C-alpha cells in the first residue's frame, strides 16, 4: 500500500486480510472489529487515481467528507452498521470488476 495511486489490487489485498467473505459484517452489525479496515479503505478512497475515479462517486464523496470531519458524514458513518454496508458494497463491486477483468483477459487471443 505504498503506492500513491491505489488500484483494485490494493483494495483486494486489504479485504483479503479479513477473509474473502465479508458477509459476517451483517451478522455482527455492532461489532467494531472492522473499524481499522474502514479507516484504511477511506484512506485509499481519498487518494486520486484512475481506479478510484472509476468507482461510483458516492463512495469517494462519503470517504472524503468523513475524512474531512463533516459532522453529518462522521455521525452517519459512526454507526458500525453503516460502515459495514459501505464496506460490503465496495467489496462486492471491486471483486465483481476484478472477476470480469480476469474473464476478459482469458478471452483475449
């Protein structure tokens, strides 16, 4: 994670530390063991990179506002269930995109 411009692999490496299935986030919505993961993901999302610009804007805006200390965003993402929802959505999106990209590379002659 020393890169200045994060890509999909940086996110996947972080998520992999917590296991391939983040579904446990929903089973324990008040569990704070994913707080560090959330903070690390926010730090990646606020860095300018082509990959980050390809992600849906709401992820980037929420991360930036949270990082800047916007009271409404900090309050909203102060609830573990809201952080978990964001993490799971981002995790699923990045894994799906990575899977599609690998499939396209395999199909190329």
